[in-house]
């Protein structure tokens, strides 16, 4: 069970979709530590993996979910869904 509100989890999910290394605690603003992850293979196969170790290679795997912990307040965010975003094109001035 997560120690954060649904709004806090949603904020962390948006941050994770942008950059997994810069997910910040909604309470303290401290960078969260990834404690577990789930990923699926990019080659189109149905292979999935989950681990508590180092993040998988971004070239071979797509992150789907993360479990994170704030090192300052020790709260946990579990089951944070990571969605891929398309790159934004600059708008003309």
C-alpha cells in the first residue's frame, strides 16, 4: 500500500514519464529512490521483468511500473505507472 494520496501518486507518475531519475517526493521535494520496477521488452515479445536491483537498459526494456521511497520521510509510493510521452515540437514564435 502506498503512503501517498492518489494526487501525490499522479504527480510522481507524471514525473516518472518525463525522467525516472528525477521523481520528487510530493511532501519534501527530495529525489525519490527507486526500490523496485517492472518492465516489458521493446522487441514486441510479451516478456516482462521485475526486480529490486538496477534499472534495466532503456534500449531493450520499457519501464511500466515503479515503486519508490523518499529517503527523507521514508514514505513509499507503490505501483506508479510509467507512460511514455512523445517529444514536443517547438512552437514558432
